[in-house]
């Protein structure tokens, strides 16, 4: 789907812009490519620059106003300028720009996760700037991210939801101002210990940092007199992108992470951060089973259609 809009700030008869992304999902740390198509208006215009902004719809928390959503710009690239665009002239600017390694995944095996990303095109002409073209951005997970999700699915975890949270996870190498959180329901073997597992991936060129948080179950005497429920436990693990040698090895690795998280974190206190380096190698082999199968039945709302609502400079991070 391509959204084509008249550049309102340039007035009636101004140039129009239409950005078309190349087919297929992009990958974190990979290249986003396509073309920006420009059509001149009723008069000649001096284009100062053409830029692409990567934007995300992010959950925000406000102490006074409660939870909400905002549009955050998380990367920007100038892909053209300066040049003169004659009246009625049609021109096309090809681009190939890198995606940040922490770019969140919007789908898994073609099934949407409920994450909304976009590519917004900015055209600057004679001091006026218009961000009139916004296109949905589809991002598939890295092979190692797929493998971790597959392993969790084969271990019995179910997909509950995914969103983008504004803020930073302490003790990590996080670069973007938000992080992706995938909420998973536990299998029966862990159901008596945790309500859910929250998963975050933080990728860098050489490795994948996996952050796991357990929302622990609490009994009537949990956390002292009165019983306040349970407390969360947080663990970090790092694995090279190539990962272990096969799916079964991924299952063993991830199961070990979960066991450490739910069985041993209590002794480190609430919100303890516990890091590991997993020195494993060889090729990643990820199947198409596991969590991806459960996502077909999950209720995921496609929000791309309302990305424009409330999308203004005031809401940007």
C-alpha cells in the first residue's frame, strides 16, 4: 500500500511525492531500499533536500495522564537534494539506507505482531517542509530472533501480545529511545511460577542480547505480611547471531535461560539483572512451527490505517 498526498504546505499546485519501498520485508541491521517519485507542480521549484524518517507508534506512560501512544522518529536519512524540479517534471530518486540493528520486528513468518512502523518522506522546497507521504514499513526478525521465538513456541509458550515501550532497559546497550516487548504465556510446567514472560531483543552487529522478564506469581504470603502479589525478575543473555548448530540446540539453550529466570532469580531480589554470554557457534536453522503457528489465532489489530491520526511534530520523540 502506498499513500500519496499533496504537499499541503507548498500550496495548491505544488509538487507531489510518492515513496515506493522495494517488495519484501526488511531486516534489522539490513538495507531498506526503494524510490522516491516526484512530480513537479504548476511552477518550477528548487528542492533543498529529500529525506526519509523512520517512525514508530510507541506506548508511553505519563504520571498525570496515564498511558498513551506517540509517534517517535528513530532514524533519518537525506536521500536527495539540492536540485531544480521543473513544472510537471517527473523524476525518481533511488535509495538504499541502513536500518538500525534495534529496529523492531513487525511480523513473524508473515503473521503481524501488532507493531506499527512507517517511512515518512520529507520534501523541503524554498524553506517550506512537508512530510506528506507515509508508508508502512514491514520488518522480519533476524534468524537468531526467529530461532529464539521458535524455541519458546516448541517449549510451550504462547504469544499474548507485542508492543513498543518508550524508555530504556537499565544495564543494557540499548540505543533507540524505545524497546520492543513480546509478552508470552507460560506452559503448564511454569504456570504455577509465572504469569507471563516478557521478551526483548537488542541486536548489535556481532551478537543478540536477549532480555527476559518474569512476572512472578504471588501467594497470600508473598512479599511479606499482607501479600502484595509477586515481583518481577529480569535476566540478560547474549548469543552470537549464528547461534547453536540446530533447532534442538536452540531449544536447550532457551530452556536453560527460562529455568534460570523462573527458578533462581528470587534469590537475587526484585528486578535483579543477571547477565550471561552464550558462546555458541555454527549455523541457525529455524523451523516454521512454534509461536508462529499460535499467532494466526491471536487477535492482532492492524493500526497502519490510523497511523496518520494525531501524527504531528508535537508527538515526535
